[in-house]
C-alpha cells in the first residue's frame, strides 16, 4: 500500500513538473517571437477624370436669294416715256423725293359717275398741249414756308424709265419754274434702281404700249 501511495505521489509530482516545463517553454517561445509591426496601409486615391463632351450646335446657313435681274443704274437725269400719251420728257432722278411728280397746268377736279376725277393739261417737248383726265387716287397737302399748304391731286400713271415700266402714283403740279418737267421719286426707284449722280441720260426708255 505504502508503495502504491508513494508511486501515486511520485507520478503526480512528475506530471506537475512536466506541465510547468511545457508552460515555461511556451512562454519562452512567445517571448522569443518577434513582435509583429503593422506597416501603414498605403492610401490609394483614384482621381476620376471627368470628360466633357462638346455639344454639337447645329449651324444653319442662310443663302441669300438670287436676284433674277440686276438693278438698273441710272444717271442723275434721264428721259422718261409716258406710253398713254406717246410722250417723251426729261426727268430728274431724285432719291430724296417720296412721290413721282409731273408738270401739269389747268388742273381742275370734277365728278364723273359719282367719283372724283381731275382734268389737266400736259405739254410735250415741242410745246404742244395735251388734255387729259384721270380718277383721283388721293390728295396730298404740301407744307410751304411762309405760305399756305398747297393742295395736290395724285393720279396713277404708267411711266417708263430705261427698261422699267411701272404704274405709279404721280403728283400733278406746276413745274414751269423747274428745268425738268418730271421728277422720278422713291415710289418708282425703291428696290429697282441705283443712281450714279455723275452720269446723265444713260438709257433710252422703252416704248411699251399702255
């Protein structure tokens, strides 16, 4: 019995010593291991590249309309032709005048079939008188300095200048004080004629029937 008890105590002591040695060995191993040094993590920054696409703006090309006929170039003075009277007269081309004007005398208004007409007398280059009557298109009043406003009748007449023939408003007035019996104004010239004041009597007017 004593022997068995002694053996039990002996083996227990050996077990305690063995466990202690193992623990010490593990502790030494833990002490011997190099400490782990955590390296700083590298920050990776990804820059986004923003690409802007050009917005295509449509380009509209406007073509200027082609002129079928080039404009007429006239001088400062030209001959005009009134086909209804077979009358050729000298005229001043005036881009500052609004309405074409014609020399006439014996101008008198009257009524015909309930409408207002005007009768007047024209004169050709030979001094021959031509009596004529036309419906009144309208009446204008011309302001004059130091005098009363002048009443003028406006009629429609066909007038030819160069190769252009137009039915236009014509103011009837006594132009005996002026060198030219006809004044061609903007109502005939606009959009069709260019004026070169250095020239005169450049073209013969066409003789187109009324």
